[in-house]
C-alpha cells in the first residue's frame, strides 16, 4: 500500500545565487519513514527556481551565475515590467528558463542523488528573500 507525506520548508536566501537545500530535504525524507518512492519539490515563487547541480566545486555555481548574467542581464531595455527594480523581470525570465519543480526518486529511505549532486534553490533576485518549497512524497 502506498503512503503519502507533505510539508513545506522555508529558506532564507542571501540574494541572488544558489542555496543548497539538500540536507533539509533529506532530513524530512528520512523522518517520513518511507523507504521507496518519488519526491516532488515545488517552489512557490515566480522569481526563484530549483535545480539539481554539482555540489563539489563552487566554480560550477559561479559559472552558472555568469552565464545567466550574460543571457538575461538586469536592466535590459527589452523589459517593461520593472515594478520591483531592474532585476524584477530578469528574475522571472531566469525562473522560466530553469525549473520550479523537481522529481527525485527515494531509495532505501534516502534521496537517490548521484555522488556530486545536490538540490539547490536558485534565488534570482538581488535582495534576500524568504522562499517556500512544497514537498510531496509518495511511496512505501
């Protein structure tokens, strides 16, 4: 018989950049008591995203940020939506180009991530924000 578990986790960001949330997510999965299943994570915001990325070399994160700075620069004259400043619309575009939900298998009571993989909340706004991630786990 399948069981389900849900929660929301709050994370405070320091502004633009990647924040590893793997430990908090893994802790919740362990406490759920489910050994096998599928975890879905969903960020409840339009200017931040989620991703699975390398957690060994911080240059990977810096390179991603440099790439997105070139791809979607703050203050681009193309954008009219600037209600909260020059990083407002670029943050929405960055979120649209990445992911707002992830699915991760749960095996043997833990996240089935690879050796160098971590779960990240990617803050696309320059100022710090409190972000909420909804978790849903189904399994046995």
